[in-house]
C-alpha cells in the first residue's frame, strides 16, 4: 500500500534494536546521586551522568557579561557504531525507530499509535506497534497536505474518543477529522480562526515552533509562540513571546501569560489545571546567563522578557526601561543551565516505571550552540515533592551520552511522549531517530 511500510528491528531491515547496558559516562562525570549546586551546577556535558542532580537558585546567578562571540555549533555527526547511551540503574534504552527527517514532536494516541511530526518535511507520520511493542511497527504517512512548519499536535476533545487532530502550524491552527485507529487523515485540513504571527527558521524569521494543548475539561486551547528576536522590544514583537488562550474553534484569543521568550513545550499537569512550560531564554549576556527554565504558568503572569530575566534582573541592553514591571517578574519553578535549549516536556503518567516517577516531568534538552563549553544534549527528569505537590527546584540527568568523548554531538533530543505501555519515547533530530526507555522489573 502506498506510503505504508512494515518496519522491523532486524539486521536486514531499516531499524536495528540496540539494547544498551548501563555504562559509565565519558569524561569527568559526577557520581550518581550527586547534587550539584551553585557554580558546580553550571558545568558542561562532561559532568553529565544518570542520577546526577542540579539545583540552581536566583542567588547563584552571576553578573551579566557578554558571550556574543561564543559560537560553538553542534555540527551533528553520524551516530558512532559504538555509541552507548546511559540511563539509571534498572532501566534500559532501545533504538525504537529511525529514518525520520526532523522528528520534532511525538504524541501518543488513545489507542497507542505514536504520531511523529516531521517539521521541516511538512509531514506527520503514525506508527503502530506490532505484537512486541518494542520491536516492530507499521509506519504510515498520516498527512502531508496543509502543513506549514508544523510542531505541536493535540487530540480533541481530551479523553479516549477524540474527533480531531489539531496541528499548530507556524502561522495558525488547523485540524483534521480523526477517529481512533486512523492511520491516515480522513479529510482535508480545516483552518481555524486562530492566527499566529509566523516565524521563519530563525536568523531573522524568529522562533517558528508553536505548541498546542487543551485544558483538561476541553473548554480552552493554549498555544505558545516564541519571540521573533533575541531581545528586541520593537513593534515586530507584537503578539510574540506569549502563551495564548483560545476557544477550541480558534476564537476568543487572549494573552494567558507573557514575557516568555520561547515556551517550546507546554503541558497540563495530570489531575490539575496547572499549565507547565519549558522555555529557552535569551543569549549573549554570559556563559551562564540567563538560565533556561521549566515552570508552572501563572494566569496573567509576566516572566520578564525582554527587559528582565529570572525575577528583577534588568537586561543590560534595556537598562532603565519599564521600572513599573520590575517587581512583577515571576521567578520560574526550576532553573536550568543556561543555553541548554530545553524543548518538549511531558508528565510521566504510566505505571511501567517505579512509583516515585509518577507525575514527574521528563524534558528534552536540545543542546547549546552559543556556549564555549557544551551543555544539554540529554533527557532530564524534574522530580516533584509528592507530599506537597510542588517541584523540588532541581532536575536530574536521565538519558546521557549524545556527546562523544571527543566532544562531537550525534543526537539532539526534542520530542517526548509516554507510550501506552508506560515506556518513555523520545526523538532526536540530529540523526532522525526515536528511542524507547523501559524499566526492567
């Protein structure tokens, strides 16, 4: 059948299963269980290892400087034949699928199918597991019409019987009629009233990704849109660096939160009405400034961009501007190493992992490009204090090993989803692969 192929993980097919044993990280990695604080928490990839925790506070922030010339692009290499990813003891990681072009976003359908957004290819694929959920599946092109740099997707209404798949293009929201089990769109794209300021693929075009989620009751739709620039406050930034709220048909647009340079990933915390985000902050004011962050989103909240960062810290390029906003800047829940490029996030809702993981966040760090010492290129866990329901303010390495001992990058994590069987799937767009993390009971 056209556009359909059976992908088996065998030596003669497209994908090969690699079950990795747990090995020590290369470089001067910290020991598992170590909590790094202050300056020590602002190291580079050589300190990464599963179980290493970091906690950065407002008091740890250095004074602003300039690292405008600190260009250290990833220049992604082919995956080495002896590449070994590291995960915590008791877990294992397998190559789930490969051969994708820019697999930027993953979403699990109610029936267990995995939807993959290939953003630059303007294509969405659907993957269906075979009898062994970790070793074979069918890949179908769900749609490749009506897409314009798609990123976030969401099923609507929330629950077990959605009627639509919504897609966040860079310039607006569309939806396709959907029924459980559809591997191809059953109708053409329906354009909604929601208009978004379009972004190019950076370098003058601005942040182009748009994420989309629905409130748990299905009454509201939320869309994130990043800034057009690094730190400009000119008129071209109107309707950028915000999270918007809409009705599900795209009407009723209003600003839900603002001053957020680029909330790449947004998600509701299960069992609550708390919206959370993973945010890329600005560049060129220091190797360790300002931290990226993962945080709950306060309705009407102001997060500082472009005039302030991480509370009342004025950006030196806008010194003296908007003093009336200084005390309104919200300090995010979890500060992340600067320039890590935290992208998608998801809450762990499965039962396959140990119980202490339930309700925690997993986030993909795409990795730095303007930091002398590389940081990011990994998947992290953000633990919650389940007695208080609050994030502990720290994060923990979960999957590491995408940088070789020589400092070459071969993987850049980006998409995250929890599969129906409770395993964690994530994509990386350097070599176009999807990985599966499971727990060995």
